[in-house]
C-alpha cells in the first residue's frame, strides 16, 4: 500500500513526494466532503451537470499542473565523481 501511494503521489523520479499531487488529492477530498455537506446535510438542490463540470475542471487542473511539473523538473541523477 505504501509503495502504491508513493508511486501515485511522487514526482517524475518516483523518489520524492510531489506536493502538487498531495495538495491536489487533499483538495479533491475537501471538494467531496463539502459537496456531501451541501447536498446531503443542508439539502441544497443538486444539479449533476454543474457538479460534474466542477469536478472535471478541478481534476483536470490538478492533473495538468502535476504533468507539467513532471516534465519540467528533472529527476535526480547521480553525479559521476
């Protein structure tokens, strides 16, 4: 389980955590919790098109930023002495 989480939340080198992915995952969890609170607990009107659009934009932005960061950050390469 630890290896799978490290692979999901690591940067392009698969060695270090990528805080963009960690914060993106936390943001998506907060989005789901607030959605459940607003629609389930408070009884707001739920529009599936608006909710799906908001979730898609959030996940697309998180994925885009993390992929751009993977391509721009060079992996740690060992130096030859």
